[in-house]
C-alpha cells in the first residue's frame, strides 16, 4: 500500500487540503509559512500567535509555465513535462502564495483574476511512498473545485 | 561634511564573458585598472571592501582579503559584504561610510565572479526552514519563474505584450554594441527574441539575462585627499541606498513563496522596489526629473519596464509608452542602460552593481564614446538582491 505524506508539515492534505499559517492576536496579521520563531509585524513584536487555516480559495495574481527542468532539489520528471507555477491572492489574508497548477489543468485556460481552489498533487514518488504538495485548481463554472 | 565629498577617483572592469578563469584573476585585473584610472598606487589604498558571492555555503570564498592578498599584502584592513545581487552597492556603502567617518581617505571596492552554467540553484542538502531551498524543492520556482510572474502581471494590468519586452532587448543590444566590456555585442532584433525558446511563459531565452564571469572595481577617496593629490573631483557620490523592505512587502519576491500579509498594516504598503529608489532620491535631494541617465537591473526585459515606474520615470502603466517614444534609448530624454545592461552583460552577481557605477562614472565624465549621453550630470544605478537587499547609487558631476 502506498504511503502518502505531505512534503511539509504546514500542508495538510486530508480531509480537505489546507495550508496552515499563524495569525497575530493583536494585529490580525497572518504569517505563512508558519515557521518563524515569532511574529514579523514590527508593530507588535511580542504578540501571541494562533495556528490558523488559510483560505482555500483565492484569485490568480499571475502564473507562468516553465519549459526547462528546474535544478535539484525539485524532483526530476522523466520524461520532462512543462510545469506551471501559479501566484494566488488570498483576499481575507491579503497575501499572495505560490503553488503548482493542479494535474490535468490546461494552463491556456488560466486568467489573472480567475478563482482557484486548493488541491493535492504528488510532488515525488519513491517506491511505495508519495510526497504530497498543495496545488491550485481553477474553480469550475458549477462552483466546484473539481475532482 | 556632505556625502558629495566622496569622490569616485577611479573605475575599472574585466570584460564579462565565460572565460573559465578564477574570479580572483578577474578581480585583480579590475582593481589594477581602477587604481590606474585614479592615478594611485595599490599602497595608497587604506581599505579594501570585497563583494562576496556564496557558493556551497562558504561565503569566505570571495572576500576582501582574497583580493588584498592577490594584489600583494600591504596591511590595509578589509571588509567583505554579501548582499546577493546588491553586494556591489553594499560594499560601496561600507567604503563610503568609512570615508565619511574620516577613518580612511582611500578605499578600493572590488566585485568579481565566476558563474556556473544554467540556472542559479541553492546549495545541496535538505533545509526545510530555508525558503530558498523550499521554493526549488516544492515548486521548481527558479529565478526566471519570478521574472515571468511579474511579466504576466504586467501584461494583465497594463496590456503589455511580448513584443514590448522584445523591444527592450533590442534597445539594450543596440547600446551594448558599443561597449568593449559587454559579453554580447551584437544587435538583436525583436524577431530574434520572438524566435528564441520559451523559458518561462511569457518570457523567452533572449528576454532573460545570462550568468557571466566578470569583475568591476571602484576607487573612492575623500574630497580632501583628492584635492591634495590633484585628483579631479568630477564624479561624486550623492547617495547610496541599501535599504531592506518595510513590513508588509506586498510583492512576491525571490526567494519567498508567499508575500507578507497586509492585514493589520499601518497605511498603504510600499512595494520594495519603490522604496529602494525613494531612499536614494531622499538622500541626494534629487528626483527622477533630475536624472540624465540610469542603469537599471534588467534581469528580464519586462522587469526593466517595471523599474521605469519604480524609479518614477513615468506613471504606473506608462513604461511601454516611454519605451515606444524612444525616451529610454540613447538620444532620448532619459537613456536607460546605455551600457547595454544585463541584456548584454549577463549577471556576475557581486560585480554587477559596481559595473553600473563604472558606466555612470564614464557617462558623467563624458568619456563613454559612442554610448555617451550628451551633457550627463546625474546618474542613477539601481538593483535588488535576493533575500531583501536594496541597491541604489546616485552619482553627480
């Protein structure tokens, strides 16, 4: 049986995929990824931080399709296929976060400002182990994120 | 004492290319050229500041001491500065601070690099707490990925086209033809850009700067030393900005894979690139209307257009028109990258900001030959280093 593990602890693939962040109690500022020792808003260096789940939907700020393989540590894909990186603006958090485009989506359909939703992709496979990463999938006309 | 009292006494470069020699050799040649240009001896130098590159996690590899040893130990203190692509300006800032403090009268600033082929990549090893490692591991987000995100955004917000981007390359290539230090000295047509392979849509190979070997060096002196030694104080340092961003920076920047959150911010967030230039203008007491010439960091063709706006050369969204009007070409109102820019040089990271200063110095002296901007009096050089390093230098006659 295949073991499926998230590539980083602040991405939770199940029951529905979410990115974990932190939020300052005093300023309301969000911090992502949640790996810093303290809040980074200089207006409140000592504020307490709570673990939060970031919005699962956002709008495309920009995107690009890469036509050359990235160097390690990005997992090599054999055969190489162009891969797309999407920058997504989260309205409530007022931040932009990058992510790979979900499998099977034609990047030719992407538009700046279009709505996308968090999904799960396989970053790397070794033996019976799959490493999972967050991806962005366009929200369909029916308003659902797809598969 | 005003900052105008720091004099650019000499500049020198080793040509950019892929020469396959050690960076120390390039730095030595550039340093000797700058000293000769200043009419000074190596033994006159009282401080050496080296711009560092970082390879395999070992920053000491390129250091002020390396150059001081290569020139022949003469006891001068050294400093070594790492600020990624902004290293040269940061090194210049350290040298200038020593001069302004009256600690030294002559400082030599050197940046040199030998670059590997292909994408710049993070050091080996697993580092789950390092955003530079994570952006490659999780996303394959190379540097051109970021350049392409900005370019696409420019297309969506302002209606820019890949042809506009190609025109930037064509302009800079026309400038670089006349530069003996440039690596690429051939005029490139927009059609050639359009026919080059796609790297990261919408950018093609000829939209994106290469990585090069090269070196640049600058000799700074105090005004009093220049007067005593008969060095003409033609070119003076009016400002050096090495600012970091202010929180929250609303633009996605290498090597981060998320921006700061603007929730809870005081006022409107200021994009980092605007702040870099603003700090330099404030120090110099000058504005964009005072500039005769600018060297800007065209890591990509599209990014040069962004910089026009960050520098205040035009209003947001006005860069394409400025380009089409010929304002930023030689002979225009505000020529940008008369050296040919990164489009003709490729990037030699710790040397690049100093190479910009070399070009401005020649422009302000009126010795830039076929690249000369007529009557140049004020020049600005700007760039940005990975990890939040600002770099902006203003020189004046």
